[in-house]
């Protein structure tokens, strides 16, 4: 793992390999792109993680202020109940690959602009979760969608939840979202959405925003290129908290 600083995002590679291979890992800072690289050999049958998230959202070594307050009672006093603040959040996955989508683009009236369209089939998945109330998110770039990838994403979401808060995470009913093999973190509760109702998940609109602005009408040279550009797109989104709030806010999510 490459050292992290406040305001940076670290990229890892997630996958199980059956033979030794070399992976490229680097740190991404806002506006600077890939500024640090390292190479190493991955041993046989090891698992590493591809992470794209803002590590400055919470200092994992900082004490929980709620726990500190509860422990500060004088002898004989009753400890106050720690009240958890619910943070409605939502998550989903999007497949980004070489066989890319063609989206609308600006052009002179009457003209027929060209857009590249690849026929190759390499892809990666963006695991994304947003908290519209806070304007923040947590994301992973994975080569597949399964329970192991979902578990890694839940762990990443868990560390971005504010101290003393509890995330109510809205998910669709994909098999890996509700698998009994999942170990749900203590500060997350999964809220399954009704079947066949993607319009209830604001993250679907996040995918549309990413594709319209950074991921469509282009070709990807390789899998590494897909991962790098997905990292860049997600980090640009995280640098726009007002956009997350605007796209993700739903009035009904805050009504009893």
C-alpha cells in the first residue's frame, strides 16, 4: 500500500490470481492524476483490493467523540445513551468496458459528429455508494460482481460513515447484495428496494452522470486503462459534493 495523505485517494487492484503477475498501483490526488507508482509481484492465489475513495473523510485512528463523551461521566453518574444519527445512503454497481456506450454530445446543427465504438470485451465494475445528505461517497473498482467484492465494499463504506452515525444503505435485490454469507458492519443496515425498480436508486443517475461526462464516447486500450479512467471519473465526482447532493437527494427518503 502506498502512503496516503489527507485529500488523496489510493488505488489498489482487487482480484484473485492463479499465477504470479505484476500490478501497477499509484496514488491519485485531485487535479494531479497519477503521481506515484510502484510495481511488485503478486504471489500465487493472493487477493488484493482495488480501491478508489477519499481517505480524508474520516481519520480511522481518531477516537469516537460519542464514546469519549460517554466515558467522561463522574463516578455515580449514569452514562448517557449514544444516539445514532441515521444517514440514508444508496449503492449500486456499473459495468464499464471496451464495448462502450454512445451518448449525446454537443455539435454544430446539421452536422453528424463521429464517436468511436470498440468491439473488444474487457470490462471492470464500479462499486459506488453515496450519502446525499453529506455529499460524499465510497467506491471500489472490481473485475467482477460477487459476494467477496460486496464484502470489500461494505468494509469501505463502514469506515466513511461518520462517528456516532448509522448508515441505512438502500440496495437492489442482486444476489451479492443480500447474500447470507455477508458480514454486515455494525454501523450499516441494508434496506432492500422493491424488485424491478431502478428508478428508486439515485446511484443509477450517478452512473448516467459519469458516463455522460467522462466515460462514454471513448475507447479503452486495456483493462488497466479502464481502471485508471474509472478511478479518475469517480474521484472527479467525489470532488463535487454539491453534485452528489443534487443528483442523489430524494424527498421520500427522508420521510417517515
